[in-house]
């Protein structure tokens, strides 16, 4: 498990110099943000980004994300051009030595919350999703705009885009995803680039739009669309774990331990507050609904050697900035995982010794 | 193990509101700083301090420190008055419900370092002790003044005080410590207040002054001065662990596990850089010379239920303030220990299950 941290580049209020001071930090997860969705990422811009990371003694470990053009999700004829461009971007990233790409296939909206500054008992604030509040929202009215969303909807605007999705149900979205995957995977395989789809967040349909990367069965279906090691997932405990119907530890054991298709791990805790409601709390297990010990153990049990990063944190200590992406609480999450990792590995080593001596004792007695 | 955090009161640049936002934080370690050394701490001032902590949802867990007057360490005739005052302070703290007191018995100087802003490779700064640098220093010339030091030397100044210590060798200091302990312990026992002496930092004589709370043998000798549960120690891994001749894990097992005399735990890592030189690095085991997993495990193995706190941190993320006592790196230390604790406890529980099933299997085979 290689510890990484998401950094939004030179404009991020979180300085990369500060990220490096987090004990155990190895790599950066970032992207190029000023290239319109669908266009090829030029090699020189990629090299520039890479150097901006490496000069601080960190590795550029993962690109999160190379966004997928809406025309691909909609299955429009123009998709072939965008898929060709996507392949070209994969090739350029590979040339720069970047071998893991995170992306998602959520129609129109990225991660969605009902409140970005919900105040917790200790005065910190966090992102929450309240089902009843979201039910009353209509994004077409411009009532809601979240920092993760791409708002370059083109000429027709958001309303026109939502209209285009009227005929796209889950099965049509699956077909469009399959077309995309079959379009890019030969290139990814050739370039040995691990593609890691991010689950939908939250993992259920919103605003009448379908979402499909949502649970065990669908992740399984996704991996079977194209059977290649390079066709993998970003296992996000926060996205998948915000509903009791998902068992993220079981997912790590299966999709990681058994199938070795988890290429990137997002570690985030959530407190489930209703069937489809949750608060993003501190990473500490006792603060939320997820067992971080079991999660980290599931990765270590199969010697996961890929990158992971602490995901969304609360806003603490008066920090302001990009919701979910402050420095402080994410850094606390990172070093909490340092403690879990160290203890699990050292305890396992002690346990093996103990088991050996017990078995020896038993065989002597036997 | 109850997590606490040192807070220097209202004047501390670290806000208590922020301390509370550290996941798992339970208590505060503090003191009254405006009472001259040797005077009685009035109950009303103690209550005021306690309320200033409790109104933030935290417990006032430990007083660190009630300082010991130099006349006691010097064994002057005036010491009886100061010991009577110390007993009165113990009684008042007990009345307020505060049952753990940390103190030290270092002549003249408290913790000592050669540099408070040594720059590490990642741009953070830390406290270091370099033997060669300290050897060249003469505090009587006013060349060195550290934030932990009490500089109210009285009329004669530092030179006069150092002169008074000329005849105090280690054995005389032991005799004066014994006199003090025998003077205060009956009160501490009566009040059920745990007295927790802090080891000398660094654990060797400096500037020609003797230091005696320095190693396993001397801690043992100290506890035997007065055989009571209430006569205990603050086990500081950083102070004791900065020399390879001290095995802090062995100390925790013996003075804690076997004798139950550790009343307060300070968790700090150090990188030993010479026989008597060290840097105060991040808490993470791999950053320094101490094995934090083994340390935390040693406490959990005997179900230590007392307070602990992350000790001195680096200065990171541009923070300024009291050297060693910034918010950020100490908070990282605190949550790293959260991870260690959680994993050790949960692994132990899994291990017991495994051992049971192995033993059952063995008995069936046998």
C-alpha cells in the first residue's frame, strides 16, 4: 500500500510542500484541469505536471481523473472521436510513466451532497447527503452546484443535457459503458496502464439519472465487460460504504484479494444516518459506520501494493478551502492509516510466530 | 489508554476548540502558569482552570506540572515550608477531582536542546540535541534560554543558583529527592492522588548538574524510595528513549505491566544520531529509533487505563508557536496512535480466536 494524497495543482490552497511533510507520504494524485473534457492531453503538459510533483520529492502516482465526455456516456455518434482521444491520452500518460488512471461513468453530475458545511458536535464541518433534502432539489433550476461538478455543459446548458439523458436507462448506460471500455482497453493493455473506474457517489440514481457502478453485483458485471488485469476499479469505501447494503470489506477481499483488480484505494469513513443518507465523518472507525481496521487488513492480507489515499476530510481547525479536500483532516486520516498498517503488519508477523510455536507444541503433544 | 493533549491555557496559540476536533481526544493536560514556584495553588484558581477545560467537552486529566522549588532539590532548610505548600496544592487539586500530577526533579534546567528549529529533509523543523554543540554552551553566560525553563532564579540570578549546586552530586540529589517524596507521599496517598515523576530530559547530567531519573535502575531505585501505588512515574519514551542504553518497551512492561506504577504516558519518537545526540522526529516508527507499535502494545498488553499524550511534534505546514508544542504534528502523532491502538486491540481479539481454534484442533488431533 503506497500512501498518496490528492492535490489540485498550483491553484490548490493545499501546498504540495505541506503534503510532503505528512509522515509516510509517497505520491500525488492529480490531473490537468484546464484541458476541455474530451480533448487529448498533450505529452508536454503531462511532463510539466509530473515535474511539478517530482521536484518536491514525491511521485505522480495516479491521474484522477481523465474525465469521460458526456457523448460517450450518451452513446452519441461523436463518441468514437472522443474514445480515440481518450486512447491518445492514455498513450501520452504512459509515455510519461504514469500507469494508473482513475475515471468515473456518472451521467452529468459527479459526487453529490445536500450540505457541504454540516456542523458536527465538535465544531468541525463535513459534507453530508440527506435524502429528503436532495429529493426537494432540482439542479436544472440552478439550485445546486457542487465543486466536483464539471459545469461546462456546452451551448445548450444543463437543461439540454438532462433532456438528452431522458432515454438513457441503466441498461443503455451499461451498453455505452461497454462500448467505451472495449474502445479503450486494447490501448490500456498495450500501454500497461491500469484503468480504475470510480464507483458512483452516492451509489444510487439521482435526479432521475441512472447510476450503475454501485454495488458488488454491478462491479462484478463491470469487470466482466472486458476481462483484463488492466480493467479495474478504484475501491472507494466512502462511496460504496454509505449504504448498509454494501459490504466494502467483502468487496476488497473479492475484487482485490481474489481478482487483483483494485488498482487504487480511496479510504474514507461515513456515518450512515438513514437508508440513503450519510455524514462524512473523521476516518477513525468509532466516528462512523465503517471498520477501518477490517478495511486496511483486507488490503494487507493480499499484499496490495497499489496506491491509496485518504479521501474527503472534515474541515477542522478553522481551515477553509475546497470542501472535503482540506489538508488537515485528510492528513489525520493518512497517519491514522499509518498506525493501522504498521500494527496489522507487525501483529501478523508476531501471530505467525505464535501459530508456528502452537502447531509445533501440538505436534509434539500429538 | 485515555488520549490527552497538553494545552498551555488561554495564552496557548493552540486553541482548545481545535484540540477537541482531534478524533478520539478525551482530556487536557495543563497547569496554572502564573503562580510562583513553591506557592500553594488556591482551590478557586484550580476550579477556574478545570471549568475552562470542561466547558469544551474535555476532561482535565493531568496537571503537568506542579513544579518543585529549587530549595527542595538543594535540600535547604526552607524546603519544609515548600513541601508543606506542595502538600496543600495536592489537597486542593484532589478536592477539584484532579488525581494525577506530573512533576520533575531536574536541577535548574528543564528539557534542554541545542537547536529548536533544525530543518529536516521535508522542510519541517524539529528540536534536536547535539552533544558537541551543548558541550560548547555555558548557560551562566546567558547564551541559552529554552521555553521549558523557569527563569525566575530569584535575586542572585542563574550564576548564584548554579553556585549553590556545586556541592550537590547525584547521591545528595537522591537524598533530597527521598526527603521530598517522604514529605509528600502520605498526603498523596490520603488524597489518592497519583504522583508521576517525569524522567530527566535528556537523561544525563548537563552543565555539570546531576540528573538521576535517567534509566531502568534509577527508576527502580526511585520507586523503592517510597513503596506506594501513588508514587509513580510519567513514562516519557522521548526522554528515556534518546539513548540506546535505555529500552523503553522493557521499562513499560516492568514499571507498568508488572508494578502498575506508570500513571501517565508521554509518546514521542526520537532519531538517535549519536551516543548523546538525537533529533525529535515524526511519531511514525520508521521516522525514528523507537518502535511505536511495540510501545503501544506494551501498554495495551496490561490494559493501561491511564492518560497518555502525544509529546513534542515537529513544526509543519508553516505553523509557528511554542517549540515542540504546535497543534499539527502532535495531532498527527495522536491519530497515528489511534490507528496502532485500534489495530492491536482488534488483532489481539482475532488472535485469541485463532489460538482457541488451533488449540481445539490440536486437542482433537491429539
